[in-house]
C-alpha cells in the first residue's frame, strides 16, 4: 500500500460532511458580529494604568495589570545570559525579507546543512492556495532526495558525535532514568527498522504507534522514517474506539504498543486498549496482522498482559537480535513522513499529512532559532509524542540540531509540583518548553515548589498549545525564570508543522500574552468577513498568505476536506481558524479559535480575553469560558472557574470575578454564569476539552461523546451535578 498515492486518489466518503463544515464556518462568520473587542492588554499604557489589580501567587503579592501586558520596565529588553543566533531586530528584518521575497534561495541555504542524496532544483518551491485556480497543492525542494532519520542520527554519528547523549529518559517514578547516546539510539532504530521490514512493512506503508513516553516511542518514529514508512502516532490516552478509527483510516497492518504505563499513581492498561481496538477493526473487516508489544514491566509485566499468539510479539524478544545497521530508504522530498489525526467539527478526525524535506528543514530551523539551540544543549519539551509538539519539538527538531533531549514519562505534578524543577536541576536543562495549562497548574501550587530548586541552568522558557494569559506569563517569567529567561510564546498548529509566530529570544522586546512577530517565510494577514486584508492596527481572521516548507500537504484520503477546511473560507489564503489582533508595533495577539469567539449582543468577545481577565483575579487559578444560548443576548458567557488552593467558593468572590471582567473588558463581557470547578476536563496532555464544557453548559451531557481521553473522567459528573447551583447562585450556600 503506497500511502502517498492513496491520499491523493481516494475520494471523500462523506461529501455532505464537507459541505456541512463549510456551512458551519460560514455561519460562524455571520455569528461573530461586526467588531472585535479590544483586550485590556492592547490598551495604551495610560488606559491600562486604571486596570491594576493585586495578584497573589500563594504567599507572594505582585502588583500587575489585570489581563494586560507587563509594564515595559518589568520585562527586560535583553537578557545578558542569552546570546542569540540572530543579533538583533535589524538582522531579523533583513533575513525575513529575503525569506518571503526569495524563498527558493533562502530555504535552499537553510537546507545546505543536511545530507541530500540528490540536491533539489534551483526553483524548487511551487504552491497554489486558491481553490478558484485549481486543486490546492504545495511542493518544496522539488527534485531533492533525502531521509530525515539519517539527518537526525547518522549525520551526527558520522561527524564523531555518537557518544553525545541523545535522550535523557526520566521515568514516572523518581529514581528511574536512562541515558541513550546518539550511537545507541541509532543502533536501536536500525534493529527496529530491520524488524519492520521482516514483517513486510515497505516504503509508503502506514505503521500505527500507541505507546507511552519511553525512548522506544521516538525510536519507533525514526525507524519508520528510516525505511520510508509513514508513522501514525496515536496518543496513549485515546480510547480503543479512537485508536481503531485511526488504524482503519490509514490502513496500518502493524501496531506498536506497550504492556502498560504508570501516569502518576494510576496504572493504564495500554495493551488491553490496543486489543480492544484491534477487535473493533476486525468487526469492520480490517485486520491488524502484527502487534509488537514493549514489555514495560515497571507498569505491567508481561505475565499480567493478554497475548495473542500469531499476532502479538514481545518487543524485547523479537527486535534485540536484529542487526544494528539498516539500509536507508532515500525518499523524494515530498514523500509522506507522518500522519497525525486532529479533531474535526464533523466528528471524524482529520489525518493531517506532512511530507519529508520541507518539514525537516523548517522544523530544524524553527527549533534552532526559537530556543537558541546549539549542539549538545540539554533541552526539555514536556509534550507527548502523540501530539504535534512531540513530533516537531521533541523527536525531530532537537535531534536534527544535535541536542540532548529529556524524555519524560510522568506528569509535572507527581509526586509533587516540584518535579519539573527537580528534573531541570538534575540534568541542567537549558531550554524548557511546556503548555500554559501546566504552567497555571504549577502556579496554583505556589512558589515554594519552584524556589527550593536552583534552576540556574535555565536560559529559555517556552510555551505551546494555547495563548498564555499575562498572569501565567508573569509567574513563569518572574518565578520559574527568576526574571532572567525570555519566554518564547509560540503560536502554531498541527497543520503548520512548526512555529509560525513567536518572539525570537533576545532579538526584540517581549509583550506578555503576545506571540509577537512571524517566523521566516511566514506572511500572516488579518482579514475581515469579506476577505479583505486589514492593514496596520487591526483585528480579524488570521490567515497565511503564502506556503511555508512544513505546510500540511493534505488530509489523508480526503483532499476535498483539506480544501474545504483550510482554503475555501478565504480563497488564496490558508485559514488558521483563529482570530488575532495586530497592535501598533505589528505584534500579533491570538484571540482564540473562531468558534471560541462569542457574539454577545453584537459584541465579538474572544474567550481568551475573558479567561485572562478572570485569571487576573488574585483568587482565580484557572478559567475556561464557553458560549451558551441566551434568550436575550443570543449568546451568553459561561465561565468555569477553579480557585487557588485554600480559597473557598463564595458569593463575594463570584461578584468580584464578574467585576474584574467588567473592569478589564467592559460590562458587555461580564460572565452570565460562574460555575465553580474543582477541576476542568482535560486530556492527559493537559488540553482543556472545551467541547465537553459547551455540552455541560447547554445541558446536553447526553451528547458528550467519547471522554475516555480525560485525565479524570469523574470531573464531568462533578460539573454536571454542580451546574444547577451555578445557574441559580442565589439558591446555593456558596
């Protein structure tokens, strides 16, 4: 099965769903009203001065702007301990202009550091973003032949760096760890690549991977890439149904999994979930022929694991005897590298397909400049490889740059909220990259867990996954980084493959909450409802005007859905699905997903703005805002609020939170409902499941769908049970 051919030729099995998606997007535009709300953080300093509030970080009070950027004097213009790869803003501007006016030359230069079995053509870039001009297509490094595994591993070993640590694995339990050098990783990759070939996996075949965060997970990805197979990693928290759907969609006849995993003190039986998924596939007349199972004995020894002879094979038994050399499959630059499934509004996940050459170069380049990364740096991205961040900024980007990667099996708060900083000190981590949700969770636990560790090795702090509210930004910068580490707030998507808008460290002034400026080769624009480009200070739909090397190439097996989702809304542009604001300094502020924008009485209000105002209150640890049907306003604002530890819910706090939003944004943005939430429904990677929150607010809990990926499914019933008190606060005691 040649995936690259199938992805282009298989027609959509659900064309009406594509039509419904387009209709949904159009309705969303119509719903948003005529004007965006200007967030407080975008106000002039004189206007912001009246929005001050006290923010309590447990035992420490800091004066700050409510939902605003830090005052200029509190955010350093430069950081003396960081020497960036780019000298200053002027050099950035020079490089940026070349990247957008001469993409062939600029990105050709960036690709020179890698090994190409055959070099690309001089004019190697071509694309069409306009559905009116024909099918959407993107091509980079035309004529080039390479292999990303070779460039991530063999290239460094051949240069004499085989003894450099590639992975520093930190287990779920304190004291369990392992170091693997580049040479050792290459040996294991080759063994697994040879095993894959022995069971019939060929170039273009899809391989499903459903594993915990062991070194064997990125090793499996690299082994697939080495032989030209297409890996489809499914996050280890997904249900059997979700796993089965992804296996069937990409027609993966080989599944790699593990016996189980410990997440904090909870045991997850991965093999049973995988078995159930295989059974579901069989019911739909698709057979998984081989299942390679890693014996993760610390979580679940093989003696406790179900085993199907003839299909199941123990990893340690089957792979160890294969040779430590494996022939490289040299592939065309546009050969598919991986599939990663992301949620779709139609209910069927989209298989986002990324190709080899462009993704490799863009990913390596963004990693280098975003994190000021140099060979040998100890770098830690806390993401799971089941998400795009784990692909781009744990597996491929750091290895392509010769860095040393921390691979973390556990969770940031186990056994306590100081685990991250303990690991930072243990390995002398220089760059740390995590999600705002994790930052807020750690912030809620207080400063003491941070301050008992040195953290003096840290130079760069990064955030990923969602806009970071200014309060969390401040805590991350001031407490975790001691005010000496720039915060790289990255905006990008599964579909983009790599960073798109971000503050390059020590190159220009940061603004808390702003992603700031575009990366090389990226031309963001703001459009109004009619598709007109907005100039200067403006707010609108965030779109990208041109192709970049790691542009998604298609939705697997459904190119029509690819065009409908990303290119039909605004012909000639890639539609991100996000709203954004551009300020007087040309900095971009992400206001949230289009469908996370609430139209209240004709006012367009970004949920991120309301959440930021709520979290600015000194008792609020975390907030999630959704829209709900309102008989008068059309849509109302429904806010789920988690308070700081030790703070009791009360009517006075409820009123104060509403007042905080009124003062920060305006009376029209005041929440209609404050729902006290001891916890929020999150995936095990920390992503808030807003779909679940919308259903609870709408009293549609019978339509919740699959909630098996939640870290704590019991939170859902807690929120349903407490909903009436939220809707009728006068009738509740608190």
